[in-house]
């Protein structure tokens, strides 16, 4: 019986293989999409923690349920002013941004 050894790779190495090294156009596109995904999930989780529906959140921050749904599912085109309003008025939080190189 031959024993098969599986080679484990890090997630970073997997991303390098699938999308190219950091700084390449393909990798940058992936990174931007992933950040948008994380933002949408964060908003959805905060909303659910507070027991709100998408419609209730939309009413609190002056937008529509459809827009909240779109943000939660793909936040790539959200305006900063809208994000700030959702976080502060809708969810009662504060938004902090950080820029890294």
C-alpha cells in the first residue's frame, strides 16, 4: 500500500497561485472584491445582532431595503457617506478607517 502524502500550502501561497502575487492586476481585483465581501458580511452581522430586518435598517438610515440587500451581498459600490450613515444612524456605531501600504 502506497502512502500518499499531501502537500499543505498556506492560504497566501494559494492566493499567489490562483490570482498572482500582490500588486498584480489580477490579485488587486481579487483583494478589492474580498474587502467588499467582508464589508457586506460585517453590516449584515451587525444588523442581525441588533435583531433588525433589512427594511428596519433602511428606514433608520434613510435608504431602501433593496439597497441594504445589495450592500450586504456586494458592497463594492457603496459611497462612503452612505456607509457612515448606515453605521452611525442605522447601527449606532462609529466608523474608523485605516490606510495601509
